[in-house]
């Protein structure tokens, strides 16, 4: 089984945080989004993962590339780095890792997390993971027949005939066939809304007689912006299922941690109330503060804070009482 993770996008909706950190590497409950994504897929797949192919921009840098390869190694898989030099659509992004398009393949776009309790069905030619949403117009959607087989793929429909949104994770039994279908789109310059869409390749495969089922997830968290990412952090913490979340070396004086929370290593709390649903990165110091439902990354310092639904990056210095803030790495903010 190979996994392809397209993650070369700029993450504009997550600015200012993505000015210094690619969106898939922003931590959720102490782990990068992309790490939690592949670990979740590994639980569903139940098979040995041979390769995890990361599709990134060339500007990510060697340190981030090394971190990604380590994520693959931790799952006993080969990691590869592949570059997408232009943002030309989902099919184009997948094809940037053409070397991994062979045999059983999962494609998972790295701005989504999920909770699911199903096992991967390999009896069909593929599976598209979906969830029912209130307004499907912003998503690709699928329509099903009475047997649960997909009859239609529609990209961002103006008049949806289904509420089953594609969450961005796909299984293909024949990766080589998918590669040929994408090559057909590229070679014939077949675009939709100006881009090469994976849903067009899926539609062509369906029309050729291939059968795709729908894998319905229990929860889906699209980490597309600050509010959504903070909410994803809340839901991951709420479903940690025995995962160790609080480091043994927490230094706490006159403070309270209301679980569930993630507390990294060498964190210092003084006269602070933390939680519920707060993640605090390594080496962060929080004094005279109340924090709930927020993400605070590493090496930061907070004083006199009263925060909720907030997100602070690495090496942030914050002194103030604003209710909600969003600060990127190396920011300093003092509010009288």
C-alpha cells in the first residue's frame, strides 16, 4: 500500500501562521496535522504501508523535508519527497508523485483530519471517503445507488443532488490505472474551473465500468482556517483514547489543568488555569492567565492572558487580555 499526500498549497486561509510553517505541519494536540492524518489512515488500512509520498513546494526547506521523512519512518514506511512547482489542480498534485501510483494507493490531501470506525473495503475498485454536510456547494460531492456504489462525481455543484461531501481521501485498487487517467487529462488539457481535477479522472474511471464505494467517516475536521483548526484540536483531544497528552516534567505552581489538554515538555505554569481543550507546545511559559480551547505552540511566553478560540505560534511573546487572538511565529504583542 502506498499513500500520496499532496500538501504543496500555500495555505492562504491560515495566514499568518502559514507564513512560517506549512499548514500540514501545524500541530494538533502536539502532532503535525499530516502526522495525525497518516496515522489515522494506517489504522483504517490495516495493511503494511510501503511508501508515503509527500508532494510539497520546493521552498519548504530541508528541515521540513527531514521531518516528513521521519513521519514515514515512524510508520516503518519509505518516505519520498516530490515537488509540485505549479498549483494546477488536485489531479496535477497527485501526478507529481507518479512514481508511487502503482498497486494499492491511498490519496489523502493534508488539510483534513477525520474519525472513522470502518475497515477499508477492497472488494470494489476504490473508495471515496465522504461525510454528510449541511451545505455541499463548496465541496466535491458523490451520488450513490441503492447498493452504495457511486454513480456520479460533481465538483462544487450549484444545485446539489447529494449532501455527501468528498473529504479528500481516496483509495484506489489499481494505482497504475489512476496514473493513466490523470495522464489523459494532462495530455489533452482537460480542465474544470481552470484546473486538472481528480474528480474528472474518477468520473472517467466510473464511466469505464469501475466501481467505487463510499467510506462514510464519523467526523471530519477541515483544518482550513484558524477557527477550524482550533476546533479540530478540540475534537482530537476529546477523542485521544488513552494517548499520553501531558508531559511528566510539567512545572506547575498554583495552577490548574482541566483535561483534556496537551502539555508538551518543559512547560511552566504559574498561577494559570489551562483547559479544557488547550494544546501547549514545548518550552512555553504561561503566567497569571486563563486559557481554554486554544493552541499555543512552542517556546512562547504568555502573561496576563485571558484567551479562548485562539492560536499562537512559536516564539510568541503575549501580554494582554484580549479574548481571541491569532499570532504567527516570532510575534510580540503587549496590550495595556
